C-alpha cells in the first residue's frame, strides 16, 4: 500500500504539547490537491503541510499549506514546524544557517540559529498590506469580541500572506478575559476576507512583553493556540501605529494560555522587515497510509 513519511511537530515550544501542532507530510509530490485537502480535514489541526521539491532553483523545498477547509498562501507556525521537519528528516539542508521555502506567497527566507536552548528557526514575513477599518466596523469588531466599550484604537486589516483583523486591547489582562461570539467573529472575518481576528495587549508579568490571542472560526479554528502570522500582523500593527517604540524592536509574545498551551514567539523588526521565530519539537514520527 502507498505510504508517505509523516511528522507532527509542536511549534513555539521546547516542551511537547504546550505549543501549536502542525501535521507535516513529507515526499508529497504525488499527492493531488483533493487528497491534500482530505488529509487536512482528517488531521483536524489548524494546518497540515505538504513538502515537495521546489519548482525554482531559488528555494530548497516547496510547501503547500492547508487548513481543514482551504489552502493558504502562507502561515507562520506551519512554516517553522515544517522547516524543523525538513531539517530533521534530511529532506533539505540549511546553507550557512539559511533555508528558502517556496509557497504560494513567494519565497520565504528562514534562518536557523543554534542556541543553548536548542534550534531556533526564524522566518521573514511577507511585507504587510494594511487598511484601517472604519468606525462602524471597529465597533462591530469590539461587539464580536464581547467588549463592553468600543476599541480605543481603530482596528486594522493586515495582510502578511494571511489576512487578520487586528485589535489592540491595551493590556494582557483584557486579552485574557475576551470571550468572543464566534459566529459574529466568523461573519466579520468573512466580510473582510480575513482568516480571523487577532487581539493583543501589553504584558508585564516578566514572561513576555506581549500577550496575543487569535480566533479563526471562518477557517474552522475557534482559537489558534499559537499563531505565527497573527503575531507578525501584531508587529506590523505596532510598526504602523508607532507603538513598537514602547517595547523595542525585539520582544517575546506569549499565546495559548487560555486553552492549556504556553507558546512563546520571538519577534524582531529590523530595517522594516518583520521576523518571527520559535523552537519546535517533534511529537509524532511515522508513515501515513494513502489508501
């Protein structure tokens, strides 16, 4: 029976089961899109990825990214988790600490850093495209998040390969207390052709400078445990509004505590380029039966 190599990788953590899992199917060049979508629906993770040989000499491998419902041009935690799987399996090798991934969003540059705490993988996110929501939509978003008062800053629609509606809630405490109406979140996300809504607030607990939560019911994901593209969009929000100056160009964000996880995302902004990074650990290694 036909089989392909398979890994399930936990991303933005060094401890299994505390990060965001991604299913990675290696040697996927013979799978067609319908099979990829069916497998992604079966794994029922926020994303399942498929590693193929690159079509360009500028890349080390090609990555196809699927949610349970659709293909994505780019996503952060699947990119980092897949890079971890690619290196661990020997599908590709880093060159002087660099990897280049081909995906629908283009060529993504990754760096692999060896630290005292293990391998840290960073990616440079696509340049953000930003549009402000008007007052009516900002108020609707606040209502969808279950906030009694309107947001003090306008929400932004930010496209970093994946589109998020981003709202600054001011503090980590407010972020932690959000109880969204997921049907309303789904409707406003769909109206703006966005994956979902990401909220953030300043943390002062010493474990990180920012707390983040991401809700994507339009993609079949009520709350994403730790979201790379959501964190990249938060950084783009702060660059756009000037609030990044308050915490500096390097910071750590925490995400997932409300659903039993504890992910840590490293964020850097240099020369206008946003990079997100994190550790990853393989939790499952095996073969996937295709029929």
